[in-house]
C-alpha cells in the first residue's frame, strides 16, 4: 500500500504546473544565454544614430562585421549660422599723389566730402562701414570603420574618410551695404573717365563724356569733374585695403570670398562606447575624438586671389589667420544609437 501511495505522490509532483513552468523558464534562460554567446555576424543587426559635434549634425547607420569590427556610413551638415565682420571703405594708397608726395590718408571728413560728391553725381549715399557675413558650409558624407581591440568592447579606434564639397565657409556683404558698393563702383567708373579725359591732349576743355544719347554727348558737370579729378589725384580709387590686397566690388556690386579644402578628407580617431548596443538593449552611445585631414591649410579665394598668401590686417585678417591655422580639423562628436533590427 505504501508503494502505491509513494508512486501517486511522485506522479502528481511531475504533473504539477509550477514544476513545468520552472522547467520551461530554465530552458528559455539557457537558450537566451546560448544566443548571447553566439558570435556577431554581418547583417545580423542594423543601427541608426544621431550625431552632434564639431562636424555639425549628422545621421548614420552602423552594422557589426564581427565582435571586434563595425562599419558606419552617414552624412553630416553644419547648421546655418552667421558671424558678422566689418571693414571700412578706404582710398587706394598710391605711391604718390602726382606731386611727388606720399598719398594722403582718406580721413573721415574727406570721405564725407567724397560721399557727398558721389551723391550729387549718382543720387546714392555711401556708408564708410561695410558689413561682411560669414557662414560655414561644411557638409560631408562619411564612411568609418571602428575596431574594438579590448575585451570590454568599449574603447575603440576609428579610421575612414569624409567626402563632400570643397567649400567649407563663405563670406559676403550684407544686403544693406549693396547701395554703398554700387556707389563705389560708380565712383571708380566715373574716376576712370575723368582721368582719361584730363589726360587727353585733344580734349582741351577736359569734357568728361559719360554717355552718348541721340548723337549728343552727356557731359559730367565741370565742377564735379574737377572735384573728382582732385580727389583721384590725391586719394586714388575707392575700395578696401586688406593689407597687401586691394579689393573693389565685383560687376554685381558684391564682395565675396570662399574658403576651400580638399573634397576627400581622411579621418583618424578614437573613442569610448559602442555604436551597436548589445543584445537586449535598444539604445547606446559613443563619444569620439579625432582629426579630419584637409590636405593642408584651407585657402580663402577672393576673385581668384588666395588671401591666405597675402598679408591681411584688421578684423578680416584675424579670421583668415584663424583659418590658416587649421591644417587638420578637430572632431569631437557624441553619437546616440538606436537598434533598428
């Protein structure tokens, strides 16, 4: 009788739901551990990320190749922001003023007098201060490879490249100063005509013909012509003296400059964190530091002239010297990752 009772008790315990559930949980845990211990393979997972840092804002995708290597590809762009710079309209510094003396400096009072002449001749007011607006334009695609040589799979080294437009920044005059730049071009245009008329021996009355209309000549008033001739002889043309470089507005009455580097920019860096979170985690992070190699210092092109090779003074010169100092671009980025599958 006791043998039959023991047999029934053992059978009931084996049929108990609680025991079955414990067995299933144990099996699932073992299966999960087996999955975690399996090596990572290519195309197993894909991760999307948002990056923030000195390269701007970016989006990229990451994919593990194996336990030690992962590949990242994406795009970064620099948000549009403006930085204002100022420089003054000055006269051309000629070697002499026609009398063997050094060229006179264009003082504020003399500029005001010249501006009044320009206004009488053209109806446009001139402002001695011109505002330039600088904007970054650095946008790049990137392909990077991360190598995790240590057992904790956190510290890593990165190599790859960025590829994008060669222009990394631009500068241009503000819309408010277009009138001043137009007046400068008009003054220089009239000054050329005045100098040519006064140098023409066949023009005894120094008539400055501005243009012809229905067979007749439209003559610049002699009083204005004499005054401009006097100013041109002493001060030369109007424009901007950037150290060794003399600059006048272009044919569209604008002043522009662009900073350029190589389009292909190799990259080396290191960081901490994992761009591909471990199994069971949806989010990860990575902080990286490195250097983007520009292939030498950027050049600042202004109508075909590289200002980095000129001696430029003042506020504009300070920015040019700053740009010249970056033969490589420092990269510091924070990357926030989410597992897609």
